[in-house]
C-alpha cells in the first residue's frame, strides 16, 4: 500500500538513529523536542495500525496528531491517503494540497496535486447534488381551467402566471352599485406560500373541507393578514371615470387619511389614489400587493409601481374582506375556492 510505504520512510527520517562521526557531533535533542518526537511516534504507530485495519478516518486523525507534534511533510501524505480511502474528499484534497506545497520537488507531488483536483471536482458535484435534492420541488400545476363568474359571465382562469410565479384563483364575484353591475372580480393568491399557510388555517378552522373553512369569518381574516402576495383582477362591464374610482377608494380608506393616521400612511394612501384613471367597459384592472407591502396597479397594458406600506396593503384587502365589506355577497364568493389550496 502506497500510504504504508510512505509511513515506513517517515519512520526512518524521523527516528532512525544517526550513524558515523557526524552524528556524534550533533547536540542531543532538547527535552521538549524529545517529548514531541515520542508523542508523534506514538500517534504514528496508532495511525499505522488503524490504517492496516481499514479504519481510515480514525487513522487520518492519528496522523494529523503526529504531524502536529512533528511537522514532517510526509505525514501529510499519510493523512491525505487515509481521508481519501475513508471517503472524505474535502479533507483528503486539502491534505494533498498541503503536502504538495510543502514538498514541491518530491516525486509524488504531481500525483498529489492531480488527485486533489479530482477529489475537489467530485466533492463539488456531490454538494451540488445534495443541494438540488434538498431544494423544495416546484409543484406540478394541473392545466389552467376556465372559471366563469356567474353574474357578469366573465371567464377567469383557475391559475395565472404573474412575473414567473403561479397565482391560484380563490374565487370570483361581481360588484353591483344600486343594482347595476360595475365589475367582476377574481381574487388570486401566490400559490406556493398560500399552500404552505393553508394547514394553519385548516387547523384553526377545525377542518380543511369547504363547509368548515367557510364557517365564520376566519378565512377572510387569514387572507387579509397572511404574508403572501395577492391580486385582484377586475373586469369592468361599464365605463368608470378615474375620479369615481379615486373617490370610492378614498371613502373606503378614510381612516388611512384621517388625523390619527401617520404622515407616512397618508402619503402612501394619496400615492395609491393617484394611480387610477378612466377605465372603459370591457377593460381589466389588476391590483396586486406583495409581502413587503408594495402595491402594483396594472391597466391599459401598463404596470404602475405604487407605494410600499404594509398597513395600507392590509387595509386595501379589508375593503373586500373586512368586517364591513363593500359587498357581503362579493366577500363570500371571493374565497369560495379556498379549499383547493389543500388539494
């Protein structure tokens, strides 16, 4: 075995008794140095025994102890070979590299460097494979299916791709004012984090079935307060001026503009209100909130980045989902498919 041969040579270099007159002229080792050599010899012998028994990782540790007592470069080769045979690629490569640096002119230095390169490549590939295996698997989505809002007959898809992320439809309904249909609304949530949050909701509700989940106001509170992105897709079925839209939101967000509201909240609310202009029959308007409170509005094919305010984003969803929603019927239908998150 190559490592054992190296050990024998090291033994000769480190502890062979000197011969001839030259030896007689050399001073005796200092007591501390002699103790270190004795300890190194003991670790070396133990490592040799463990190596021959096939206990390579334990042998490597003994050779490391020997090297720490007597830093003879050849010991490093024993360390490297032991870790190599024991399957610890990273430590073996490191020991091979250290040996090559300390013995640049040795015959086996090139072999040590080459072996280190191979081990480092193998270790990197294995680590990459481990990370890939540990990474959460992206959910395979079923085909998106049409979902018709019953009042306006507008068709939503059961899921949509928004900036590379899947958003799942929780429900859809219609907004009426004085009996006149104004818009259909589809409520989407970012699929993956919403599914991760769903077991907590089901646990609080006492079940994951449709009837249990929709009993009481728990789902609506969960939706407003949960930390995942949400999107309202509004399809208008009549012309609405930007002023009317701004006035409607201003009334709903009255507290965010009141005297008790912070200056930051007031400014964010005013910025949000300024994002709306006229919209015509047949056009869509989307309002999306992100986890950090960022509000995004899209209309006429244009995306507008709005204010970043968590309080405002929560209050925005409270317009439809809160204890005093603009429409009780709409509040109910917007979460009618929430149980699909558990399937």
